C-alpha cells in the first residue's frame, strides 16, 4: 500500500486502552488435554464480549513471552501425571483465573500486544511492525536521503505505533528515530487539516518541546523523525533503563526503586508545567503526558509526541481518568497526568491505585500538596486545578528557569478552529464514556447491595411483618363484617371479600357497608 493511499473503507478504530476482563466459564476435557472456555469483555458493556478457548499450553506460551517483564506471575505449575482428574482441573481453573486477573489488572501488561492478542485475536491479529515497514519503505521512495538502521522493537507501549533507528546517508554517524503511528478513535480532524497540522510540527520551537526534524502524513497514519537521544526519557532516568530496551523490560519491574532529588523534581516539574501552559494558551490539545513522553536533554525536559492528539490516539492514563467525571477536559487530563508523573518522580514508581488515600513520606511537604491537588480522592471528585494554579504553588513558584530560546508555533486561524472543534469532540467522547462508567458503577453497587446477606435478612423481616399486618387486618375486617351482619336484623350473613376485590351488592334492606 503506497504511503499516500487511503485507509480501507469501514476500518474499525479501537480504543486500545479500554480494559479487557476475562472469566473462565467452563472447562472441557478432550482425549489428552483440557480446554478452558473464557468469556472476554471489553469495557463495561456485556454486549461487547466474546468467547475464546485456550489450553494450558497457550497460557504457558504467553507466560514465557511475558518473562521479559521480570515479574513473578502466578501461572499454576505443569503436571504430567493426573492432569485429567476432575479435582485437579477444578483447582487449575481457579489458578488460571487468578493468573488472568493479575495480567488484566496490571496497567502495563494489560496494554501490551502479547496479552491483547491472547484475549482478542480477532482485533489484534495484524503484524503492525510489518505494516509500518511497508509504509516507511513507500516513504523512502520519495525521500531517498534517509535510511533505516534497525527497528527499535517494542520500545513504546502502543501496539499501533512503531519505531526505527535512522540515519541520513550523507551523515552516517548521526542517528535519528522515526516513529510511525496508525489513526486512533479520537481522530476528528478532516484529512486535509490533519495532514497540514502534522506537517506544521517541525516549525514548533520551544525550549521544552523536543524538536521534530521531519513530519508527513496520509489519510491513515503519520510518520515523524526526531534526533535519537541515547540518554533516553525521564522515565528511563527514574527506572535507570536503557532507551533501546523493550517497554516491558524497562518499566514493569525496576531493580531499584528510587525517586529523584528534590531540586530535580522542582526543575523538571516547572519546565513541564510551562510547556503545558504554552500549549493550552495556543489551543493545541495534548492529553498525553507521562514520563516516557518527556525527553531528557541534559538538565532540560522536552515534551514528545504532540502528534498523538492529532492522530486521535488514546492517553496512557485514560483507564484512570475515565473513572472521574470532573476530569472532563484535555486541560484537566494534562493536570491529572502531571500528578501521575510527579508521583513517579518523587517515589520512583507509579501509584498502586488512583485516587491515592495517603502519600508516603516525600522530600518536601510542598510535593505532597501538589500530589493531593491532582491525585487525592477530593481532587478526583471535585476537579483538577489549572496549570497556572500549580505554577503558583510553593513547589514550583521559586524555580528560576534560564533559557534564551523564544517559543514559536504559528497556527493559522483556520487550523486553530479545526483544533478547537476536534478538542470538543475528544472531550465529548470522554464525557460520554465517563457517564456510562458512572451509571454502570451505580447499578453494580445497587445490585451488590440488593444481593447482600444483610439486605436479604432485612427483606425477610419486612416480608414477615407485612404478612402479620395483613393477617391482623384480615382478622379485624372479618370481625367487623360479622358484627355488622349480626346487628342488621337479617338472619343472613354477607359474603366475605378481600380488601382488593369489590364488595358485591347487598340484597339486605339496609344500606350496603
């Protein structure tokens, strides 16, 4: 497929960050092995689910592939004799379910291609490295001065974004990085505006934005070239990782967990906030802040991947902030993601869960104050502060930045309007998703409460009381009717009726009761 061809009609743009859950529904024993029938669900909708069948050997193969992460995953051990016993199969099924729970709730593992292909082979069967190579090869036909040195396999977390180490033919010692990315579910720009904005990125000059050397796009993807930095990103510094290593190896299980020095936290934090404010003031949507998207150039942080929002790619932290209805603009998303990044800089690891109830001891209470304003229960419930407000907080207000580079990023008025509309569409999809999650959570809580043992006891007691009250009322009514009948002077008794049925007309001489 030539680089400037259109994407296939009816192409499905999946949000790869929507969590997959997996439940083993049954097992079936065949002649020499057992198969496990697994129900996989994307997100909260039961309608968006499917069945897959996996053997133990499939789990074992996946587990071997995930060993690169350096984690001790709870896969049940192999058993050669007695592995067809009913009790053993039931016990192994429990163990495999626990294994699925662990890999689907680990933020990095759940987003990796290996796990996605295991759980959703229909949507993740394509070889994206091969697709990227085809696109890049087509590009080089018209731009012969560039040359691929080697693929940088799996250095990022995105399934549909691939990286290649490059060189310029007449400057063979200089190394560059080419990134190729497919479109995402939030691509709302027209093809023309999208391509114009991508090609505008090399003109963006800012002391805290990593310079784009070359950028081009077609209707289905974008290709950008930047200088290769062998020191890597801010995340590489925190985790003491090698930039060229796979994402799983670098960040899943760091050997030494250690945060940065206070002065580094203050300086890097201030630089990142300054560039976020610049983009917000320009009306340029970002929404992709995390430690791997911040390049370190000496003591200077420079933001990466401004193209992500233009491509419509979902954020690394989307599964977190989609839970909170007050984080519903890209500006508030950036602030919340800054909280994640600050936590990582401070403690050398991401938070175990969000919102964070209490923060471990930090180098300064000023750090904790910023973390509380972005990651605490109260902040997630009530909303994020602005970037300007964070810049005024004690942690960053006294940081002196020394840079002579003047920011430059001229966006034509027509494209600014296109960006504004696209930003609104991105936020609208987020708000709708948050609403659905909120409603699902309320329904789940109500069902859980209704089905609890305490609630069942309450309903039984109420039912007994209602039954007794009804019996007493019926008895009193029976007595009243019997008394009326005796006092009427006629020897006949009126037929009894239940309170809900109409009283039949009386044949007696007195008025009906």
